[in-house]
C-alpha cells in the first residue's frame, strides 16, 4: 500500500475529514490534505508520520525476513 492510501484508509476507518486532519496539523485548509492525498507527488516521511500520529497510529520499521528487531518512527 502506498503512503497516501494508508492515510486515506486510516481517515476513512476513523471517520476523520480532511478539514479535521488539517486543523489538527495546524494547516490553514482541508485543501492542503487533499493536495497531499491526490497529487502525483509523494508524501514526505515527516508529514506521513505526523498525520498517522495525530490519528493515533505509528510507523514500525522491520526487516522483511529473518529478524525480529524493529524500530518505531518518532515525531
């Protein structure tokens, strides 16, 4: 899943609007969230982590195969 799809899925699951997320992030308008979700450009890791954190999610990094060690991406 792409970062934008993950954000959209979390928003849908938690019934969070673009306006609500924008306000929580300190952005001036819902259009800013729309731009992140629907433009062709990629999402910055810092923006991705902040959006997920605001919605109560976290990013975990781990090796695909073989190791159990993992790291949490902090804000």
